[in-house]
């Protein structure tokens, strides 16, 4: 019996595996796939990305070659005579830029319109989100959200047309004839607030107010989405504890809701601050030559100089200046985000 056991043990190879014959998994090196192998493996994904890359190259990277025109005199005259850009004075456009009062007005208007709109939209958006959060009935909340979201899907042309219609001062010379006067002027005259119709869109006193209202009407509802999502993430236990302590809804909003939203508010504010210089469509569809002093912004000024005035070198210099300012704002926003959140936005 003992011999049988020994024979059986000897015939089992796994029972006598030497220690030095065991596999050392720590020393196993897995060779990563080559670039060609990865490209073949994900070939269909790369094929789907080709149209996007083509669009980026054509509409984003290829136009960057035109930056060289910022350092030249390049107008319709050079094109007509086929002499090409004149690079005799590389900084002539930038010298001209800082001396132009029209550019200074455009730069100041860009900052004023964008920053005031940013502050107003932040406050109004948060307030509307808080008010919608207080609606108890789900159908009522959905209805209000739908009404507020709809203007976002209108183009700026349609939005401006609506405001031009309701703010129209009319064309009739007959005193007291309000048949072709806009809704706002008609109401104000009937309430004896105005004696005669006011053309709000050609008045330097009223134009900015109209522009702020149009932007708030169109985009505020859509901006509440992120705040509604943040409100949904606040723990109900906090409100229950505050209610037990005798806090009313206003006190709960001040001491629980707003502090919980503060991080989201700061993040959205910082992200929007980086886009301060990007103002064009909403101004372009609403302004006119009578309100250039309060409505002309850098991008509309660039449009007039480059497309209408055919001064391509000067307009490119303005665009390059705008890009540098935008880069500075993005850098500042990123640093502020790092201080507040611990990580940047880019």
C-alpha cells in the first residue's frame, strides 16, 4: 500500500514543481500595441471623425493663415491693382487702432454690454430657478419651464423682429392715431406715461435697456436648467431639519439653498466671463447707425471695417486684438476657477 502511494505521488508532476520553476508574474512585460495596430482596431471611429477634422481644418485652422494680414496694409485697392499686401510697416494697423475713437467706443461698449448682461442674467436666472423650485405641482412646473425655454429656440433675427414690432413708434403723423404704433408705446400713451410715441431702438438713452431685456427674455429660461439640476441635488434632510427648527421658506432659501448653489453660480459666472468679448448677433440684428455710440461692439465694428469698408488688414488687426483679450480673460477665469474649485476650466 505504501509503495502504491509513493508511486502515485511520484507520477503527479504538480506535486514536485520546484520553487524556481514557478512563473514570476511581476516580471511579465505586456507589449503595448503599435500605432498601426491601434489605428486598425479603431478604424471605424477614425473614419467617423474625418468629417469633423475636415470642418475644423477648413473653418478654424485654415483661416488662421490670414493673421499675417494684420501686419500689412491690405485693402480693396491692393486687390484691384493686384499688388498684394503691403508689409512696409508691420504695426501700422495697430497704431491706427489705438488712435481711433470709434474703436475705443466699440471696445468700451463690448465690456459694458457683456458685463452688465452677465450680472443681470446671473441674478435673474438664479431668482427664476428658485421660484420654479417652489412650484409644488409638477404639471405647473413643466408648463412654466416650457414657456421660459421656448424663446431660446428662436433665432436672434426673429427675436429682434418681435421687439421691433412691439416697440415700434409708428409712421402716422395724425395726432392720437395709434393704429400702427407698437404695443409698448400704445400702452404707455394710454396710461399717460408718454405723450407721443418713442422710438426706443434709435434712442441712445433707451437702446441698451432694450438689448438687456431682449437677451434676458431669450436666454434666461434656458440658463435655469443647470440651476434646477443643482437644486435637485440638495438633500431634503437639510430642509426637514430647518423646518423642525422653525425656519420658514425664506429662511431656508437664504441659509440652505443659496449656499448650496454658490459653487454652481461661481462656476457658471466664471465660464461666462471668458466669453465677454463674443458679442455680435444680438447686437447686429438690433442696432443702427444712430446708436453706434452706445451699441457698436468690437465684432460689429470689425464687420463694418472689413466687409463693408474692405480694409482687410485693419479688420484682421482688430480681430487679433480681440483674440488676445479673450485669451487673457480665459486665463484669468481659469486661475480663479483653480482658486475656488481646486481645478481649472481648461
